[in-house]
């Protein structure tokens, strides 16, 4: 099993060049090997998009497109074209989960999400 080496950054390039200049050719040969042994930085989880819209708290997990309105989950589906739709109004699609959540709040008004019946227009 081989792990992919981290991409060469400017800092790594300069460190390798400096090491090669100071210690000769052997260091230049070993630098990529030593660099590959360093732990790679991992991506942090995607942040939550949170806002208050018309008095309702909306939170969107940007990594999974999970949407919550006032802490309750809103069922979200991803369409083949990359847009999103929900059970609140499944006849309209939206570019982002946040746009979809705002439209759901518009449709719900003051009705709690748990009591809302799907809209059949």
C-alpha cells in the first residue's frame, strides 16, 4: 500500500533547495522521501451555514446538505442536475440548500416543521 505524497509547496521546495545547496546531492535525493513521511494536513469538516431568517433558525451542513429549521431536520433531496428540493415544496428546485431552507420557511410561515404537511400545490 502506498500513500500519495503531499503536493510540493513553495516552502517545501525552498527547504529542499536550501538543503541540497548546503549538504550536497544526497540531501536532494532524500528530501522527497523525508517530506512524504510527514503527516499530511487533513481538511477540517465543512462549516455549518447558520442564519436566522424570518425569525426561524436555519442551519445547513455544507458537506452533506443536511438542513435543520429550528433544530428539526428538513428532508432534502439532491436532483441529477445538482439542484435541491424538499418535501415542503417538491415542485420547485433550488440551487443551494440554504435557498431551499429559506423557501421552506416562506412556505411554513409560523407552522412548526414537524406539523407541516407536504405541499401539493
